[in-house]
């Protein structure tokens, strides 16, 4: 067994931001579909525009928020792992 004693904060934050961008894009697409459906059903052209704009805005907002949260989580992990121990993982060498 090996133990992860600390993580590099910027590295963790960048990976976390990538997940945020992906989820933001998925939510943006869902919001665009729902916005188009609502706009067509209730004769609200602004709902369709807002829905399509969400495909651009949601990934940006989610990515920024996930980057900040990832940096905070990595910072706290480093503190907690130093006091109570890190995550234990078992590594196996891959055969060629």
C-alpha cells in the first residue's frame, strides 16, 4: 500500500476545473433544450435565446467555480493528510 501525502494544488484545481467545464456544458445543453421547448410552448423567444446562451455561459461559470473549489479542496487535503494520514492506494505494475 502507498499513501498520498499531499497533492499539488494547481494540478488538482486544473483537473477539477476540467470536470466543471464538462458538467457545465452538459447542463448548458440541457438548459438550452428546455429553454427552446419552453420558448416554443409559451411563445417566449427570449427563453430560446437564454437557453442557447447557457451553452457558452454555463461551462465558463462552472469551470471557474470548480477551479476555486478544487484549489480549496487540495489545500485542505494537504492539511488533513498531514494530521490524520492520506488516502491509501494499492499500485500494481502493469505488464507489457
